[in-house]
């Protein structure tokens, strides 16, 4: 408990700094769509919440709540790091007694029916296999929320999309309309969004006009992998490209503020709305390099680039070999092992090869400011960090009914020391051990605290304890992966005659397995 308390004091939550990736069906062994996200958010709200499907009355309004993940806590809107939302209008999971009710920034018209979905700091996956990732990006402009004027951040955008959409393109178009009409505040954001067949990347920045917002979206080619790590990844905006969408006022606002002119040719999104890197040189791009180099070593990407606007790393690439869910689990557990940046080596790793590094003076958050400044040095920023709250891998399959084909793999706390647990898209609830977590109060009934304890304990002798942890990960994850096709076959047999009973079966399996 003392160690946890010290970490909490040392790392007061600010903006979130995550890693996210997409593996399209043509790049996976079994034709699955995979979207992964490590929610590196310090000690804030780590609950995975199930929001049930709901019917709504005509004329009803949907409240849009402020998100502390955007910049910081906003007490005037009862927006805190915990609970992230406190309300009775999203099922029992978000009704947290003893805390003030969240105050809406504004309202949008409600629809007749909203879909069930899994929720975290951002929306994760809905009952129709629509899935999200996320990472925060540095942007030239960062705005506070304004009631009725700037009411959306990426967290609520993704939730509305999961409530109302079945396809990735539909989600992108809806979120774009919401930004245009209701305004966007907070940090820059990258939102991977996918369905079982198609994947898009949407990137968002606040507008210097302090109304609406700026956004672009680009389709990820099938057979390729996309990676983002706290830096915008979309570059040229070709208005004639059917696989690119963008806000109608983007060119006008960019020209108005001297960020771009028509003589420059196609607008470069990254250069237009950001300063390049996120925090310091290589904070973001080193992770992009690492993931690309692991999935496509034949490309021989260099870890060294000219600056934060490099073109050395494409938007997406084909992997040398097709990937599995387990491969993605291993990717997001990485500390640069076996490279010149290996955090388990060197003096700082100590006698037991500990890859964890506390923030130094050059390792703070980098939503704003100059990320390209020259520094005397900083720690390498790995994919797996000790302040990760949870990580998710969303898996979608087009050849199965949505309740059976969609799987959310959840790993609580640090990816390298966690187990990924599967929950089917068709479940009707989540176990309390995953949906009731308070990081300020230890509980033996909380799965997050169990994994957090393991990750913390491993710091005593990381090399030896990590070996034991890997044995358990192999034992249980491989067993779960082996059972998934059996569970899906059984569920499909039931689904043919009784879809509701199939959902009950999937709920029971997911709960008992967890």
C-alpha cells in the first residue's frame, strides 16, 4: 500500500498517454479485425463498465458529460478522475453512491434505441462488433470545455458512436457531425475505429476559432497494420481520395490562421495542427518504430529520424507474417527487449533487470509546448508502462453473429504482468470484480487490485518474478485461446434457435472464466 501511495503522489493524473494499433483482417491468421489500446492513465478510474441497450422516448435528450481525461478534473461539472461519470442514465454500472452526480455540458437529441457496449476511459466495443482504440496527441490548440459550445471530447464521442452505429464509417461520419455542430475541447486525439470488415483512423484537434473542431479520417487498407503512439499519424489530405474524410472547414481555418495556404499543395494534417512529437524527441516515434520493426523486420526501419515530422514511418504497413490475438498481446507487453533501447538492461535497470522508470524532469506530459526541444536526456518510453490502467484488444469476426464473433480481451494494470481475459460482445453483464474498482481503496474483490499487486511485487526482483509470470500467462492465455472456438461453436448452435439463450450462455462463460 505504501508503494501505491507513493506512486499516486508522484503521478497525479493529467492527460492520458496511450499506445494503440489496428490489425486488419487480411493481416491476421484467422481473418479477425483487431484493435488494441493500452490506457496509460495513472491511478484513475479503472472500471470496465457494461452499458446495456436501452429504449428511449420520443423527444428525449441525451446528456453529454465533461471528461477529466481531456485535460484535468473540472469540479464545476462534477468531472473527476474517479468516478469518470456518475449518472443513472447509463445502467447500474455508472451509478456510484457517495459521489456527486455528473453535470452535463449540453444535450443532443436522443435516438429511439441505443446499443449495449463496454466502456472505459473511452468507449471500447459494442454489441455489433464496432470497436475503438485511442491515444492522446499534442496539438497547437488545447481548449477547456464550454457548456453548449464545446461539449464533446473523444470519450463521449466514442460512446455516442457505440450507442448508435454498427460500422466504422458510420461512426466516423456521426462523430464528425457531432464535432461540427456541438464543438470539441481538450487535447488532440487519435481514434482507431473498426468493424469486422473495415477500419478507419479518425484524428481530432480543437479549432483556434473556439467553435466546432478540426478532424480528419483515413481508411486503413486491408492486409495492413496501423500504429499510433501520442502523435497524429495522418499526413496529406487529398479531397479526391474516397478513403479520406475531413471537416468541411479544415482548409478555411488552416489558411485563416496561417497554418497552410493553397500554394502548399495538399494540406499536411500533422504539420498543420501539431508541433510534431508529443512530449520530447522519440517519445512517440520510438514506439511506432518498435511496433513496425517487430511486425515487419524485413523493412529494416531505423529508430533514428530527422525530426517529429519524419516520413520514414508510413501510415500503415503489411506485416511479414500474419498475426494472432496472442501476437498482439505480446506486442503491447514490450520494453524494447533485445534492442539497443532495452529497458531491462543497463545501470538504471538495477541488479534485477527492472524496466520500470519513474518520470524524470524531461518525461512529463506533452499535450502542449515544444516537443522538439533539445534535451540532455530522457527515459525511453516503452509500450508497456507501469502506470497503465488497463489494456484492451477488441476482436471482431465477420463470419459469426455479432454476439459470438465479437470478443473484448481485457488486461488490467501493466500489460507485461497481466492476463488478458475474454468477454464476448453478446454478454448481458460483467463480473463485479471488473466493474467495481476504486484505485484509492484496496479490495480483494477487485481484479484490478490483484493484477496491480502482482505488477508491484515483481519490482522486488523483476527478472526472476517475470519468468514466473510468463509461465502463468502462457498457461492461462493459451488455454483460453484454445477454448474460444469451442465456446463459439456451442454458442452458435444455441443461437440458431434461441439468440437470447446464447447470450445467457456467453455471459455465464465469460463471468465464470474471469
